[in-house]
C-alpha cells in the first residue's frame, strides 16, 4: 500500500493543499501551508526505512495517461533520486516557516505557488516517463517565475524573465530531443512510448544524431546546473528572489540539472558523453566553475550574489564528480548535491534573516555584529564552515569523495579543482569577517535583535544535518551505493571495484535501519 | 580492545569536547558565569591529562610493537575507500598526547588568571577546549583523513582565537590570513591523500605503511610527489618557508593562545606528520632533502628577522618559526627522535617564554591601565629593568633563554645538539647536509643573540615604562606564576628524556620511539660518528651559543634605548630586518592584489558582466527585439503595402524563372 501510493501521494498532496490555501483567507495561508508541507515531509519519511538499497527502481507505479501516444504516468525512485526527494520535502517546511515574516503581500498566492512548486520538483525526480518528466520540468518553472517576479526585490521582473527565458530555451530543445528519441525508438521497435526504460534501451544506432540530441539535453541541464558560461541568470535570480525562492532555487532547482545528466544525458548517450571531446569540455567547464566562480564570489559586494557565485563553484564539483565516474566521485557528487541544498539553503536563510532586520544585502552594511547578535554569528560561522568543507561537517565528506574519486580519472584537473578549497576559504571567511567581525561602525547595527525562536526552528534542522552528515554519513552512502554502482557499470562496464570483504568498523550497525 | 586502561583513550579527546559544548553553551546563555567556566575549562584538561598518564602507564605494560587501533564507527565507506573513525595509541602519539594535555593544562590554568577580566571569557575557554579536542584527534587519528579532521580543526580554532578580539580589524585580518595560508597547505595534504589512496589502496596508517614499500618505487616520482605534497601541508601548519607569514600575525591572539597553539602544540603538527610518515620520507630522499633544506633555511631566515623586532611576542614568534625549522631539519635528516625531542623541549621552554612574556604584558597593561595611558604594552622599548619588579618571571625566563640558546645542561642544549650532530653526520654521506648544518649553526648563533637581546631589553638596564607607571609594576599573581615554575623545571630538566650515550645516558626517548621510527630508520640509517667528532661538535655548538649571549651582552646598550613613542626608525639593513625582509609586502604585491584585481576587474566586471551577460545574454535579447522591431514594418496591416510587396515578389520570381 505505502510502497505503491507514496510517490503519487507526494505529488498529489501539495497540489490539493495549494488549492485549499488559495481558497482560504490569506491570513491562514501560512499556517495551512506549513501544516501541509510538514505532512508532506511526514509522508516521505518512511521512504528512508522502506527503501531497499539494491540499485533498482522502487515505489513504482505505472498507469496509462494518454494511451494513444504511449504516454504513461510512471514514477519510481532509486538511490540517486531518493535523497533529492527527501531533500525537497525536508526543505519545503523550512522555506515556508522561513517566509512567515518576509512575505507580507498576497500570502495566499505565495504559499499556494510554493506547494505547486513542490509537486513539480518531486515530479522531476520521480518521473520515469519522459513526457511526464517534461511536464514536471515545466511545472516547476512557472511557480518559480511568479515567486521571483511578484515577491522579488527591486529588479525582480528582469530577473524573472531572464530566469524563465533561459530555462525555457533549454527545455524546448530538450522537448525536441525527447520527441526525436520517441520517434526513433518507435520506428525501430514499432512500440511508441515515452517510457524511460523503453527509450533508454532503444537509444542506440542514432549515429551523428546522438550528438545533436545530447547537445539539446546538455543545454537544458547545463543551464540549470549552471555550468559556465551559462550561469549569469543565477546571480540575478538569487538576488531578486525572496528568501524561500533563493533557498529552493539553490537547494533543489539547480540539482535538476545535475540529476538530468545522471538520469538522462549520460545513460542515453554514453558514447557521446564519454567521448574525449565532451569529457574535455565538461572537465574544463567544471574547473572554470570551481575557480572562476570562487574568485568572482570573492569580490562581490552583495552577500546573496556571493552565495550565488559560490553555488557555481559547488556545482562545478558535482559535474566533475559525475563525469569522473568512479564510485567515490559519483557518490560524492550526489552527496555534494544534498550538502549544497542544506548549507547554501541555510546561508540564504541567514542572509534573509539579517536582511529583514536591516534591509540591506550589502556586506559593507554590516561589520562587528557578532557582539550584538552572538547566536546569529555562531550559526553563520558553522554554516560557512560547512560550506567551505571543514572536516566534521557535511561539506567535507562530499567534496572529499568527489575529489578522491575524480583524482583517479582526471588527476591533473582534480588537483587543480582541489585548489578550490583555498578560494572557498578566501571568499567565505572574508565575507564572514566583514559581516560579523571587525569594528562595529554602523549605527543602525547596534540594536539588531538576535534570532527569534521561529528562526531558530528553521535553522536547527539544517545544523543537525550539517553535523550528522559530517560525522556519520554512512546511512546515506549505503543507500546510494548500489544505484551509483549500477550507473557506472552501465556506462563503463568493469571499472567498479568490488566492495572489500569485511572492511570497516561496526559491521552490525547498518542493520538498525 | 586490550582490556586495559588503554581502552579509555577515547576519553582524552571526549573530555575537552565536552568542555567545548558546555562552555560554548555558557558563552551564549550565561557569559558571566566565570567560575563555572573556569572549573569546566581547566577541569576537563586536567582530567584529560590524567587519562593521558593512565593510558601511558598502561601502554608501557603492554610492550606493544605495533599501534593499538580503536575503530569506533565507519565514517566514509564507499567501495574500496573505507575510512573508519579510528584512534590509535602508540609510542609517538603518546608523546604528543602527554605534551598536549600536560602543557595544555598549565596554559589553561594560566588563562584563568590572564583572561579573568575579559568579557569573552566563556567563549575563550570554549575555543581553547575545542582546540585541545581537535589537537588530540590530530595526534591520535589512525588514518590520514581522521588526522585531517584534527589538522583542519586546529586551524579553525587557531583562526577563532587569533581573531578573538575581533572588534579590531587587524586581529580579524590576522585570523583570516592564518586560515587561508593554512588552507594552501591543506590543499597539499589533500592531494597527497588522493595519491596515497590510489597507490596503496588505503588511507589507514598501518595499511599504507605496510603497502608503501612494495606499492611505491623508492625514490620514484610518485612517492616524491606524495611526500612533497605532504610537506606543503607542513609548511602551512608549521609555518615554514614559504607559508610562514601567518604566524607572526597570529600574535594578535591572547598570549596564552600563542603559547599553546602557536608555539607548543599546533605548529608542531607538521613535524609530527613527517615523523608519523617516516617510512614514506625514507623512501623519498629528494623530499627528505627538501624538508631538511627548507627547515635549515627557515631556521636561519626567521632568526635574522627576530634580531630586529621590538614587539616581545613578535621576537618569540620568529623564534618559533626558526625552532620549527630545526625540527624539520631533524626529521628531514632522518633523525626522527631528535626532531621529536626538540619538539618536546621546545614545547616546554617556548611555552614558558610566551607565558612569561604574557606575565610581563599583563603587568605593563595593568600599569598603563592605572594611568590611563595608551602605550604599547608589548613593545620592549617600553620595558627594561623589569627584573626588579618581577624577579620570578625574570629568573624563569632566563632558564628558558639558556635552554633555547643551547647552554648545557638545559633541555634545549641536548635536543638542538642532537639535530646539529645528526645533520653533520648525514653530511658525511650526502655533502649538501654540511650546508644545512652550517646554516643551522649560524641560526644558533643568532638565536642566542636575539634571545639575550630580548632578556636585556625587557628585564635589565633602566626602566622605560614611565615614571608614574613604575609604581604599579609588580609580579603577577600565583595563578600566572605557578604554571611558569612548572615549565621552568621542565625547561631545565627536560633534557633528561633523552640523554645521549655520549654522556652515558640511556637515550630513553630514542628507545621508546623505536617501534615507530624503525621502518624509516631501517631504510635510511643514520650514519655513525666517532665520539671525538661528536665532542668537537658539542664544543662548536656551545661556543656558538656562548658567543651569541656574550656578544649581545657586550654590544647592546639598553641604557641608550628610548620609549617606543619617541624612538626613531631604523636605517639601512636594520630597517630591512625590522620590516621582515618585506616578504608580506612582496606576497601582497605579487599574489594577493593581482588576484583580487583580476577577479574584480577582469573576471567579474569584464567577462561576467560585459561579455557573457552584456554581449551574449542581453545581446541576444536586444537582437531579438531588434528583429521584432524590423519585422514590425512588414506587419503594418495596410493592404496597400502588402500588395506592393506581393507584386515585387511576383516580379522577382518571374524574372528568376525567365532568366
């Protein structure tokens, strides 16, 4: 029962709740939305226990939707998508709670859109039918457009339109590619279906078309990641979006790009994706993302822009890890995706909280506030440290796995990428210093109030994850490993190492899950 | 599990961690509960020291030849990479454990008195406890990644404590600089780990060292690269050329922090790392020579700068860099015991010097506070003749000075002499080491000189603090002086740990460490020396030390000094030394500023904003709009225009068809 319906429930519930929120009076919107998102999270939590890490698709459901065109409602998760679904359901209640005092106009619409967005995001991660995937992909685009365009900052329209057109351009090309795949598979087998497995097993013999199709998928996903030089929509969207928008944008929307590579672009076109040329391009663009993103972040006067550029660097690690295709690097990439959602999400929350008090995102507007708001300063420090991958925090485990894994495939590039840890320290610690340390020179900062209980409630779950994943990531790694192994086995047969016999301490403790 | 007290080793890091959690909570919730903070802060350290002693005595009973490894949980398990959170107890980690908790306890006690009026008292002890936790993870970790947890963790605490008084921008800058320069080193540590993993298949110390001799060709590129990357990590953490410049700035932190982190423990982590990996370095002779050479060069270079500093803590900072250079010379030479020996004695006498200087600063600070003066309490030109007011501090600091200068029988004499002897002996096989020996001998001369200078200017000659202030100068309270006395005894007698055979000693430390140092020593044995040569070397070293001290006593004229406020700037070569060879300025001009300029003016403003966003993205938008604007003229809605266009089109088609 649970296994069959859970994903459908996760998709349907926010839509229903969204409609309810719209119908209710606006002053109730935030409470209802929070309750709905907490229930959504509660529905998703048993996935953690019931998921069997064997590399297969689970919790699947398959129903005909538009049978004439071979379009199905097919959903399921594996070790790659499981944590992205959980990350989404985990971040949504926090985003809603974090918006309570920030959003003061048209609350009903705002929270309804957040809930619709939830459906779109989860839909992207669980769809196993490419048409359904495309629908979900577009579904999450529209609410985000309005969230930025209506509730954003001063320059919100420019940012919203840029975000929309940029993403839409990529997704249209992707739609064309999906249809070509559909027709190709249909002509070859006589079965016309958008089913993931069907298209995957018939994505052969495409000849030079494969390059064009990969190109279309590449563009759609690379814009989302974003990969240099397709990243300039990101700083604008981040800066203008309200806090919840930035958190979701960074925490989840960007991961759709890297998820798309893992799920579609790589498995469908392995020969193209792993050709010398494409490897070279990806590795170079990832490296540029890591170093260039970090250096540009270093000189940003606006804290939100700084975080936006740091996302470019973090996602560069993910791309490097994915393309290196070793067990460590792929699992590391998956973990960095999650970590980035947690740490960058927390950073955006913190910047949003101080913005609500002081109405400035400029780093120069602060300085010395650790004395005035010690709790805020302490939490900002911990989150920053996790973002720069200090051992003991989640950030380290992810980056370490990416780098140690990628070193085997691309030693030189990885060594260069490792220097990103220096740049990361440079940009984030400089910002940290200019915000919470140094003399308190600005009069307005002397009476800032420290975090409220509601704000603490938003941040504590994130802090718990930061330490938990940093100290004991095994429960997560264990669930990812079979799927990562299967992916590599499919793309580079025979290169995955066998798990060592009896290695590791505390063999028995995995059984508790 | 051994079924002995050794099993309690987890308590050693757990206690300071507990202290951090409690004091951290107090810092946020009840920052005024100073008594409670002191009891927790110093209490956990003393308890950890107790655990260290208990584990040490239990371990000696085991007569273990191999490390005892405790695996607590599986930390990063992915495929063949299986990193457990594991601690190991062996002879080397025990030496470090005792030094860190022992000296750490004394410094925590000293801090109770030194920091008692500071509003950030609870935060201070929270950070200090956290530091000890990470330091113990560093020295007890049973694999490279676990050690790296401690390695970066101590860097974090160093950052937090250097910038402890963060309301002054210079302090916050110093903290950040330390973190970033350490990160450059950590980059090396990480790359080394990647190479080690893919060449030996593991990151656990025992497996790596067991596989390394077969998996890696001795003297090959791989092992040379691995060890050089590791050493890059050491130059960051242990402040060696070229990454040393953060350490003098780190003196911005409270003085007990300088004593604990930036002299006795954290900065010696690099030496510990090389000693831990003695087998790897023995397989890479080129890297070993680099380690020794950089060490010798740093020893001399830092000593020259120490000659001309006025800030008492800056002198000690450069002195620390220089002494760390000696330790690297030792471990690069293959004399792991000598390096560790000097690490231990240096922890004693340098902690004593720093705490003593803290005591002096404390006294001056109080005196200036009484008179509401804003003079620099750390500038030696404002001191002088303090022995009259602070006899205990003066006497104890003289012990430390004689120790660091290498006067027998003080602890530093024995440890430094062992290093010089080992370098000379290596020179008989590889002549380059004679150069290293020469460099470090000159450094020893300068050491004796600048330390005597520090003592003369601080404690002897006329007092320059000020007429009014003099009446307020007196010895520090016992909570400050007490730890100094203990360190004084250790600085004087610490040499007993490893009295060489030359003096019919038992070389206890050497034998104790043998199970750890043996693999490296077997591959790269220390060349023997005849006892006549050894006596000659001792004679040279002592002579050099005596010349340094007597020379300083003769040449320096404390009565000619004037207070800092009225002093004029140096000229000529002294000015270059005073300005630290302008290395900071050179780094700034060559690296920092160009990088920031490149990032801001080129990468961001040109490439990102103008080229990508301006020309390409918004350019595309403008292009589309222009196209639309152009097309607008075609879609006028006026039938006449359409007919005209239609006619022209038909005519064109007809003309094409006919010709």
